């Protein structure tokens, strides 16, 4: 995506040069001043990064999040050649390999980031850090990281009992990196159609996976309309139940996981759901009201009725916290069920009998995250 944008930009620049010819003398002077100003700012950022590396012991720097953030901010604004210079400086510092790797990520060393993502895909990590770094990735490095994820995602393990309380399972680790690299909150909330056509804004997020992350169609080959159609199936279930039990109007079914975040296989992926009792009455907990079998049967029946033959999916639905069962303890930080989902899959759909809302959590928020979505808008009644 970034490469394509750069190619288009270069083509447009060439076309303008051929069309307009030589610019006026005053324009040249103005451009020269702008370029001088840009070089000056780059020089200031490079000097800031150099200063941090030269004045802070490596071990202390690796543990100081404030300094790491400052270093990452400065390093993200210099040229690739200057980043190489910063990487060499880090390599020359005295300290542990772990500290060196952490600081190399903050100066956006491409070899270290490739190692980090590859390790994540193969063995998992104790934690997925570098939140600030990932939000500042230079375009060329972002492309490299996403390419590495694309190569490894299909075969990455979701983990099993042996991962519990020890590390973030490989696939969950890759999910987190994808969410940070793609930044769904920004894609959806800043979309031109976010006010007029929320489903189109949501589809702009899903299309990143459909067209760029998994262009071979192995995953994510579905649209926002298909996801929202499934949400309406759950909503109809709530409406039907409400006629028998008015208390159901207090319940919300949250649909999340890989399906809602554009990374699922339609043929085999689960639709991960959780249920929340808005009355906060544990006696009336929603999972006690809706048995897995009841909800699964209702959803499958409606899918067979409502989907055309070419789109029929035998949806596997498991109540409560399927996502948590596939994740490790540290991976599921936070006291609430939403944080366990949003940790890796920031987009969720909140379904009530009277409305469906699209909710997006801020992946760059400090952990544990807020229980409140950063973006929440009604998709339909």
C-alpha cells in the first residue's frame, strides 16, 4: 500500500514536471527555503536521537519508556540512511543483548524488527511491547513487517495449555502487531464516510486485509455487509427472546475476534462472541440466559435460511470467552472481557435487541485498556 502510494506520487511528480516545465525563479527560491527548513528539522531529530544514545547508558535507556518514546519519535523522522547510522551506534554500546534489541527497535533497525516479528511468529513473546514504536513506523519498515506477517500468519500457532501464563501465543502476537501497524481506530474514525455511511467506513478497515494483507483470498475475503448480516442474526435472536423474557432488553452480545477484524477464513473460523449483562446482576448473567446450544442452533438456522448458496457458512459459535481460551494469561491483561478481545482484535460489534453498534478500541492505550471503546457509533437500529 505504502509502496504503491510512493510509486503513484513519483509518477505524478514526473507528469507535473513534463507538463509545467521549469518553475519560476521565485518558486525555486521558495522551494529551496522549504527544503532547507526540512533538512534543518531532520537534523534536529537526528541530533536528538544521537544525544539520547550518547548520554544514556544502554540498560537504563531500555527500561525508560519516556526516553524510548522520545528516541522513537526522533528516529521516525530521519532518513533511512540516518537510521542506519543510529543502529550502528546502538550496536557499539555496552549492555545486554535484550536491552540492545529493545533500543534497536526504537531506532527502527530493519534487521531487528524482522527478527522480532519472526520470533513472535515462531515462538511467541513474553509480552508484545513497542506500542509507541509501532505507531511511528516509517512506511518502508511497515511494509517489511507486514510482509513478514503475511508469510508467517497462516502457520502461526494459537497456543495451547503449554503457553498459559507464560507467553503471548504466536498468532495472537501477530494479531497485535497487525492491529498496531494497521491502526483500525484511525482508519475507521477518519474515513470520509464515517458520518454518512458507517458500514463503508468499517469496510475500509476490512479491505486492508482483503486487498493488502491477504490478497490471495486465504483470509478476510468478505465485506462489512456480510459481517453486519451475521450481527443482525444475533440481533434477531435477542428480539425473539425479548418477546418471551423482557429482561433480555438489558443484554448485549459482543461479536469480536478474527471474523470481525477481517482475518478469518469463512470456511472454518469461529465467530467469537461474549455476552454482557448491562444490569451488572451476576444472577442474571447473560451466559446463563443463553446456552451455547440454543444460540448456535438459532444462528445456524438463520444462516441457512438467509444466505445464498454461494455464501452459506456453517458458523461455529462458542459462548463466553473462546478468545481467552486461545490466549495466554499475560496476553489477556485487564479485568474485563472486552479488554481480552480488544488486546489483539480492536474492532467489536455490540448487539442489542434495539440497536447494533460498531466499537473500536485504542490499541495504543496503556494496558490494561479502558473498558470503554474509543469509537462507538450506531450502525443500525
